[in-house]
């Protein structure tokens, strides 16, 4: 009897030691005021570290938080919350708004300046002046590279259930088998990163990451439905 062809099962992802008791990641607005940002105790903890899986999770299509894009080619990279920084910010990079801070002007007639804390796709935070970002697309949307191996076990397993990402992952493994710094490995890593970003932007639903900030009370905050950006 002939058997029908079927796709091979997703590759098994080796587990790693990860925190178990962190609060859930909030996907609701901190309050009813605009713009919609996450609870600030969560933001404080998030921006003190680097959480690759949280970055991918919060950029899911359904989350209510405001998306921004850089509108400058000379953005100073810094994180005023004391956490790590990443690769340089690029033009049209997609960001997620976390906090708005209004600075008191140092001169009487000078208008107040707004500073934004934002999340990047790789799970790091950055602090930018409002003048460097816009709410529309100034060009082809960009994202910081998402390193698949930096994601936690739960996130990697979920992503590999997607057929296109599974194929890109297999190509990446094949290209990087001989040399991790070869041109083919670098390009296949880039293709996998872009595939992850594209899939999440199109609506791929992801599970709660296991590697996430601890010590915040975000999971005890009162949930407020989003009223839009």
C-alpha cells in the first residue's frame, strides 16, 4: 500500500536552564491614557537587561502598543534605563514605544522635549528623542537582527512549527555547519532573522517566553483595554 507524503516533524530543540517563576508579560495598556504603553514597573525591569524572546513576543501583530519608526540616519544609541545596548539604530527601524518622558526646558521660552524609551526586535531597549521617530513608515521597514539561538526553548520550538521558518532554519544549519563566519552562513542567518520578523508581522501567534523579566508586578496590574495608538 502506498503511503502519502508528509512533511517531516519539526526538529527537537534541546532544552536549557531557564527561569520558571517570572510574571507574565503584559499585553495591555498601563492605563487609559494615550499613547498605549506597558506597565512601567515591567518596562523598568525589561530595559535593565536583554530579553530576545520578549522582543519577538511583544512585536506580535495583536499587541496594542504604539509602533514607531526611526526617521533619522544619525541616531545616538543609548539606554537611559541602565541596560545593554545593541547594534546601531538604522533608518526606518521598527520600534515599540515603552515610555514617554517629558524634560523640563532649561530656558523660559524653550518648549518641553519628549524622550522615548523603546523596545527593539532583539529584546534590547533604546532611549531616543521624539524628533528622531515617526508613527508612519518613512521607508522599507527594518528590524534589528533576531538571533535564533538567543531565543529561549519555548520560542524556538514555536517558531519551528512554521514550515517556512523550518526550511530557513535547516538551510542555516547546513550553511553554518563548516564555518560560522562564512558568507553563506552569515546570509542564511540574515534570511532566518528576516523570516522570523516577517512571520510575526503577518500574525504568527507565539507562546509566553520563559526567559522574561523578574521582579515586576505587571501580572498584578489592572488590565485596561487598548483604545488605539
